[in-house]
C-alpha cells in the first residue's frame, strides 16, 4: 500500500470516528466527565495552603445571602457534598452543608501577626 493511500485511510477512519462520536454522544467520553470537581477544589486549597509563608494565613470564606462564614474545616462525606464548619461575623460556630457544584469559596492569603490557623480538610477513609 502506498503512503498516500495509507494516509487517506487513516484520515477517513479518524473522520468516521469523529462523526460517530457526534451522532452517539452517550458513547463519547467528554473531557469534563473524567475530572473530579471535589478533588480539584481540595487540591487547589491544599496548594494554596502549602504556599503560605510564616507571616501569612489562608482565609477561606463562604457567603450565602447576608451570612459570611470563615471556614475552619472542610469535611467531605462524599464526592458530591461539602460540610463547611467555621465562624460567622459574630463568632458563632456555624456549619453549612452544600453540594460541591454550588459551593463558592473565596480563598485569600492575608498577613497575620498572630499564629496562623490552617484550614483542616477531613476526607472519609476509603
């Protein structure tokens, strides 16, 4: 088989597979289906926490309506649920149960003169 014929055959197979994926989307594997949203969020938080210097502190805030909570602990009972524990603006112990998809966390690196408080991440054991 000549090189030109081989190239044409490979190209037609590639086009055929692409068309098949478009016509049968349930069989195609979308890129976002393989990513783990919960793991990605936790990895970003842990990466920020590792980058904290001695005079800095990672502050994670969760806001829902008028409530703003400073998150001190993130408990992950499942890949789809966060349980956020922290303090509200009046220093009351507060817990928020939120689906991972809708949890919007604001992460800030702030200068601190006191002992920094690390955010605790608790995941279930496999």
